[in-house]
C-alpha cells in the first residue's frame, strides 16, 4: 500500500534526519538528534496547510488567477475559491521523480508541462542535503519553451521550537518592511515595521502577535544570507532558517484561524517574489527562452538546529 504522499526518501547526516516525499517533493520530517525542527505530518496523512510543500512556479497568491505576460493574457484555475485566488503554484501534489538518493542527499525532478494559464514547459529540480551544518535546499528551474516565462519559487516549512504554542517563543526576523494586504491577502502597499507589533529585528517573545504577512528588506551578512531565529527561551532549543540573496521575501504565518494546528508552529516561507508577483511584476524572474542565457534559475535556503 502506498502512503498518501507517495514514496518516502530519508536522508541523514551530522545528527540530522529528513524525510522527503514523492508527492510535491515535500519536506515531511526534519529533526536533529531526534528533536523536531519542523512541524511534521504523518506518513499516512496528506500535507495539511501546505506543510513542507514547494511553491512553484509562484508562491503565495495571484488575484483572480489572471495576469498578463509577453503581451498575452492568461487565466489560471482558482484553487483558493473563497478568496478568488490562484494559490501556491502548480506542483504541490505532483509526483516528483527521484534522480539521485544517497545517505545524505536526495534530488528530485518534475517536468511541468505547458497548460491552460501557464503555457510554458519547465524542468524543475530540488536537492535536499543534510550535513553537520543542517539542511540545505536548492530549488531550480529551466525553461524548455521557445518564449520567455514568468517564474518565482517558494517553500512552506513550519518551524518549531517545542510543543507550542508559539506565544512563549522568541522570534528574530531580520526584516524592516512588511507588505500590507487586503481581505483577499493581496498586497496593497508596504510599511516600515519600526514601532509596530511586527518589528522583530531584535529577538523578542511573539506573545499574541498574529502573522500572515510578507516581509522584505532583509538584513544580510557578508555572504548575502539572511537568517530567522525561533527559540524557546525556557529550554534554549529552536530552529534557524537562512535564505540566500535570491530570496528577497519571507512569508510568516501563525495559522491563527486554523483549527487544531493554529499557533502550534510558525510557518516561515522563503520566497523569491511576493504575493501577486505575476500581476505586479515585483521581483518576478523572467526565464529566457530555452537555449538562451538566463533560461535557468536557482535559489537556496536551509534550516539548522539551535542549542
């Protein structure tokens, strides 16, 4: 009997253990010395709340599923009908094929075929690798079409620092700008976080702050890496997420209105572009036609244990 998420690919190294699934190339489990770093889901379950899924060829939402690119109008299916949006890309439930699987690395690929609303074919690839430095994830895309294609990528892990809720945990989020949204969670503008409840540039307890927000203008180190820290001060344990310079956005989600799992963990979603990027063009990648310079794109992020 096959689990709902398909074949399971386990990798280990440096005290870390991860399990990636065939369905969506999803990160189902990540732990260090047996301690969970993400809010996992069971092998016999379907990923709830997009847990661990990859968000390609766009993360977050496209309002009305309608956008224009290359002088043509396109209409995507609305898989978030309550808000009339196209949400989280086209590959969350696809069966990805394993390309290589070693003790500490697994690589999976998927050919996203041209279709209504997205008439370009892309070869997608993701590599998960664990070592003493933690988990590193590299997501890449190559355009196989004869015309340029719009593209952005993201992922949806829920970080954990213990049994929850998140209220008692401390968060350090190195972002100085928050995206403002309407009641459909589509961007309407930006605000400087200084003096607001969402300023976590210095680590502090989350308390009752709720999140379903995109953040940008990330503070980075000399290598261009931005790092989020989530810690339980009672025990000192927690998780760090880092993103490379191609990830200009982080979506943070506390799932306040989700029964059972609300505020149990904190989704920190690395994104190369924000919500509605197919319509606004904000930080949207244009993949050049196949065989041309710029027809490929790759971005990396990762998670490691604290304490």
